[in-house]
């Protein structure tokens, strides 16, 4: 698995994809946090916090994570190396998990430089260090788990088709549904009696909860469960392909 993981990471950075993902993520967040005037701008807001990063990042990842994952299986199918991969002495789940970890690692690398934002806001606080570090840490954990779900969804989309564009669109649509769709669905009058249950099925409810700085085991179980379900689906698609 380690060999396959390293191969995928190498593929990311042997092309421009990996660099674009990291640069675009940092650029978009930086523009909203420090340059564009308005409510998202930290300097205009007058408060030492990183709320902007954690509000915008799920939407930025909505486009960037599918761009990362769309090639994980689709490219293997298109280039004909999928059959070679399946002949290796690796279980289907090992292949799926290695590709999942490689995509998640790239997301982690894009988050790592944002520590500079934290240091900047920490210094800008009055007095210095006057910010909710616990809440920020919770938000980072929530954002990482949210990205993990996006990656698992993107992996499934990539395993279904050999067309990277189709994989990108399908992944983005599914990520949007899981992040925002359940909130929208719960607002329908006909489902008003079940609104709390429907909202709890979406990512946003659990992401908001963990972003408050309180690590609730129910939120962790939700994130891990959703990731596990999509990895299982990807593994099932891979197994079915093997026996065709």
C-alpha cells in the first residue's frame, strides 16, 4: 500500500495538478481574508479569528477536491493500466484506501500553510494571543474530516467512469448534495416534521458542531461512517470490474 500511496503522490507532483490545488486554495482564501473588502475581510471585521477560512474552505474544496480525485481511477482506466493494477498482490480495499490516503494527503498539504494565517491573527490580537485557539483547532479538525468525505466521494465518482470530466462533475454534485442539499431539503414544508433528522444527515450540521471547538464523538462517528460507506462503494465497483 505504501508503494501505491507514494506513486499517487508522485503523480500529483510530477504534473501541475498538485501545485495548482495548493496555490488556488491558498490564493482564494487569502484574497477573501486579507484583500477583498467586506464581512469576510479580517482587517475590516476588527476581530482576531479565522472564521473566514472555515466558512470559505468547504466551498473552495467543493471544486478543488473533485479536481484532485477525478483522475485517481479514471486515468488508470483510460490509459489501460487498471488491469495491471488489479493483478498486483493487493486487495481491492488496499488499492482504494491507498488512493484515498493520497488524495487526503494532498488536501492536508494545502491546509498546512494556513498555519501562517493563525500566527498572523494570533499576533494581531489585542492583547497578543487574544483568540479562541480551541475553536480554531476544532474547525481545523472539522475541515479535515469534511475534506476526507469529499475525497471518498470523488474516489467513488472516479471509479465509476473513465472520463475525468464526468468524474469531476459527478463528484462535485455529490459533494454539494452532502454539504448543502440536506439543509435545503429540510426547509421544504412537507418535510418540516423531519427537519432535524434530515439536517443531521448532511455534512454541514456536523461541521458546524465540531467547529465550535467541542469534539463530539457523534460528529466523529458521522464523518468516519460516511467515509467508510463511500470507500466501500468504491471497493465494490472495483471488485465488480475485476470479475467482468
